């Protein structure tokens, strides 16, 4: 792994940092509070459009499909910078990139030409990844959504839960059971379904603790008919695809968590140089100094773990264990350092006058979605034992 960034990677990081600072940060608190839902949604979608114009909705997608072709390391760097300003925007960006990557990896050429340019260019505000169900979150192989062949069509029935960007996604990658008689996880296939398809129903938006600007919905399929050409990849090979893409998605969510944690600590660190107690700035006191030292050390470890996983994926090398380690450490660290930052700021950190309570709420879900911390430990342990 090369620790120094290429010229292109540094340029993308700088571009993301400037966009986050100038465009996202000034409106992040407003979007979080959602006091004018219609206006705030329009603003959020406009920001997504601008991200697409910068090339951030297809960072690891081939330029032949209007992607940036910048690689996984650049993707991780960009998500981190965007998350420093707005985690809601960052998760939409991360999932949309993941949708683009799975289409690029297994779709037919016709499907790639149909969907990828629209996704990368922002014609679709976002893409949606429909895998989880009420009884199939950490255990996606247990899904109940079905797809039954009827002539030249597939008919889907079932309900997907906690689907990011469902309200404004242009295309949905959907997993469904196509062979109920197969062993668990073996009879699942993957489909590409466009928004507005009859029978695809967007359910209620979840009322969440954090990442308020990012819509998270139930997606219901009621006799949803799609053409045979909607099947993506091989029949009954969808679960393997899902597992592979989730590993890459963990790099995105880990990077998001890192950005939130960095933002929280940077805000608190500045405050310690300005807040005086007992006649001197609290930054001069050993207690706060050690809290900052520990927090930044853990953030740096998270950054290096993420860069290693991103580099391995980019080089086409095995990276599942490294991605799980990176997500586990980065998300748990983000949760910890957000509370460290609040502690450093005392009572002020607990108020909405400063963004730390939002950072803490936004960070909480990162150790849950794209695989809980407990599932990451299972994956890491399994990989370690397989190495013996």
C-alpha cells in the first residue's frame, strides 16, 4: 500500500473538501431539522445533482459509462470529506456509488448503457440497494421477497426495509428468491427495477435518530412485473453478488464514519483553545490533551485501515477481512470520539447551538447499517480461521 496520494486522488480529495465546506456545511443543520420539508428536499436533491456534476456519483465506474474512473481510494477520500459536512449527503453518495459498481460488475452491456450514464450524470438523483428485510437484516440469506417467472416477465412480491434514498432513487437493485427449493442463500437472484414501475411502492419514511436529510423507506413489491431482461447477472447467483458488494460498501460507510468523527474532534479541539477555566485555556490541561491524543490516534488508525482496504479492492486483491476491520474500527471510533468531543465542550456540546449533537446522532447508525459491528467481528473471525 502506498501511503502517499496520487495527484488525481489529492485533487479529488481537495475538490470534495471545498464542496463540503462551501456548499454542504452551511445547510447541514437546516436539512437535519427539516422544518420546511419540501424546500429542504429540493435543496438536498440539488446538492446531489452538484455532486454528480463533479463526478462523485460514479467514482469507480468506467468513463465509457460517464463514470470518473478514479478508483476506490479516491472514493473513500471523497466520502470522508463530504461526511465531515453532511453525513446524510455522504450516505446517499456512498450507496449510489455502490449501486453503480454492482451494475458495472455484473450487468449486461445493454443494462450498463441504460442505467450507468443516468446514475453517474445525476439524471437519477440516487440509486437504491434493496436487500434488507424485517427478518433478514444481518441474515440477508433469509429474505422472503420472491420473484416468480410468468412467461417473459418476473413477478415480484415482498417488502424491503430501511432502504436509503428510496423516495428519490431512479433505479433499484433488488434481491429476491427465485428458487425457494434451493439451499438457503443459493436460490436468490438480482434485478434492476426502475422507479415508477407499477407494483413498486415506496412506503413510509422512517423517523430516524440521525442522518435526517437522507430518506430511508420501506419498499413494497405488490405483483410488480418486470421484463425478463431486468434480471442482472446469473439466475440464482444473487446472494454471492450481494455479499461481494456489501464488502465494498463497508469501505464507504467506514469512510463516512471517519469524516463525522474527524469533524466532531476538530470542532472540539478548536474550542479547547478558546475556553478558559481556572485562569487558562483547557487545551493547556493534561486531561483534555490526553482525551484529544487518544481520539486522534484512533481516527488515524481508522484512516489507515480504510486506505488499506480501499487499496486492496482497487488492486483487485482479497479485501473482505480488511474492509470488515476498517468498518468495525472506524464506526466504533466515530461513536466514541463524538462523545469525547461533547465531553470536551461540556454543557455547550449538548446543545443545538453547536453541531456535536448532530454528529453524535449521525455517527450512531454507522455501526449498524452495511453490517453491524457484531457481524463485522463474525466476518473477521471467519477469515482468520480460514487462513489456518
